[in-house]
C-alpha cells in the first residue's frame, strides 16, 4: 500500500475551483495486467492514498469506509464474476465511485458496468492527464452532491449522465413525475459546470400569467406598455453567463413558444418595446412532467421547439422504482429537520417497512413532507408507523365499504357499482399525478363536476386526495 494525502486542484467546465481533501483510492486488478503499474504510479504521483487488491472480495469494510474511488481493471478480472462483484460493491458502499478501466475492445463491457451503477470509465492505454481528469470530475461531483442521495442504480446512472451533460452548453430537457426533484437536478448540473458567481435563474412557466410571462422572460423598455415606468431586464439577461431553468415548459402558451424558439436559435433577446438585440451566453435547461411528444400530437406544443429543447434528455425515475433510495432519503430528511437530537436513527424497523411499502405518488416531495410531519407529531422518541400517517395500499385508494344492512340483491349490486365508480375516479387522479383538471378531462367531465363528485365521495367515507 502507498499512502500520501492529496490536495486536488481541479478545473471544471468553463471555470476553476479548488477542493482540498484526502483522496483514498483503491485499485482492483492483477499486477501483471497492462496499465496496472501506470495507474498505480500515476495515482501516487497525484498524491493519492493507493490501496491495491486483486479482487473485490478482498476489500475490507475499513477500506471501503475511507475510500472515495475504486478503479477496476476489467481485462484482468474474471468475466463471470465482474458484473456481480461490481453490483455488490456498489451496494456495500454507495458513497464510492466505481471506475472500470477497459481496453478499446472492451467498451461494451464498460457500457454494461455503467448501466449497473458505475459513474465513469477509463479507456486504456491512458496517460496521467486522463487519470487526473477522472479525479477532477469525481472531486467536482463530490463538492456539489451534498444534497443528493444516490444509492440506487438508477440514481447513480442519472448523476453520472448529468455530469457528462454538464460539459456541454447544449439545451437539456429533464423529465419526470411531480416531486422527483427536477429543479434540484438542474441546480446540480449548474453547480457542477459553472463558476460559483454564475447566476442560476428559475422560471415556473405554469405559475405566471401569460400577459406577464413574456415581459418576465424577455424584459421590457420604459413605456413598452401601461405600467412600464422603468427598464426591466428579463430572465434571459439575468441568467447571462449562467443557467436558465424553464420549469413546467409544457405549460408555456403557444404564443410564447415561437418567441422562445427564436431566442434559442439566435442566442439573442430583444426587450419588449426595444430596438436593440442583446447577445446571450446562457445554458438552457427545461423541465416538465408532461410527455412533450403527446403534447405535440395534441397541438399544444410546437414540434420544432421540442426538438430544440430535447437535445440532451434526462429522465428522473419515480421514487417507487428506486427502493434503495427511500430509507437513505428518509434519514437525510431526519438529519435535516431533527439535527439537534444527535441520534443515529429515529426510524423504527416497522416504520421503515411502511416507508418501503408505500407507493409515493408524490415522490421525494411527499417523502420529505411525511418525515417532517412525523417528527413534529410523533408520540414518543422514535418514529412509529402510526406517526407517518400513511395508508396501506388498499386504504390509499378507497376507504372500507361501510356496513350495509342490505347486503344482497339489487341494493348490494348498486353499492358495488358505486364503489367501482369511485375507484375509477381515484385511479384517474393518480394517473394524472393529482392534477384534477387533467383527471376531469380524461374522465370526460368538467372540473366543476369532478369537484362535486369528490365531495360526494368524501361524504361516503372515501379517502380523497386534497
């Protein structure tokens, strides 16, 4: 083993930062493999603490606790064991970045390992500068990842892809259900690739009236319209040199979509009432919980704008499909909202099971609200299942059928049909991520009629989402 503490200075895309840390790196591979000595020597010269093993099975828990990176030389590893060992290693130590080192002809194996949760790869033959670049990317990632939990393969793959996309200024489209953390991912990309002083500006296209949104985005000159008493720069100008997040881009009115397309194509903006074009240097990130392809087919979104925005797509998997992240996120929120208690774990085993079994239609946002509420309303020191306030899967859709003295004949048939109707309404709301207007449209009724229907359902004891 060779050990030297390191002070890494790294330059990310378009800027420079300095991070000082002790870099403990593990190299897994046979010493006779090509590139082994070069890798170990280069890491040592870069002042890393290097620990060498011939297989992942030899990695002790103490080594994994202190290490930040594991390089695995693929060519010298048993092909039958490689995939399983890498997956097991990632599960043992989710904080570690696993980097396969592959020959040119082994790039398909590198792709498979990336799909299993590896965050980067090193292509042999390599030089010291390439190794340094890998260390720089991982140091940059560690410095901005404090708000992320990435224990699942899907989350690790997402952040690895986000790091790669951060190296370009092409538009990025982030898709995912409500509450999955699309804005947080946009901020991660911005922080990973921009200077600390670079602005990050977010605009929610669904929360601002159409009449105000154009002025907000593009700015206006004095006298451009009634009430414009002074010059006001738009969000594009304010984000110059940094990142502009267009959240809920699927809600952008058609009239503004053509103007936005022109700005994206020309990289210039003109204020309302102005005659001068202002040059832009802005990274555009758009986010939506809608299927833009379906919106284009329905005539609600321009196809040319979708193609302009969807250059580099990122999709955030729903929380229900990332089981490994649920408890890690829950503990992160407990640390955030109950830091003063200084306890390792306030969640009981029974509460953990309830969290894992819940469907999380509201995703990470719902999980955060659940833990915050449980910390306030808990009846003891630890969080019990009753403190979480979560329904069982059956309760999550409809309440139990109340006692009915007419349990046979036509009355029972009518009651059964009525509850099936209620279930159909609730399923429609869930499929629309809680958007009642969309659910009403899918059910073929007006929003007002849906409100009356939900009110009647509450009167019958049905648990109806707020």
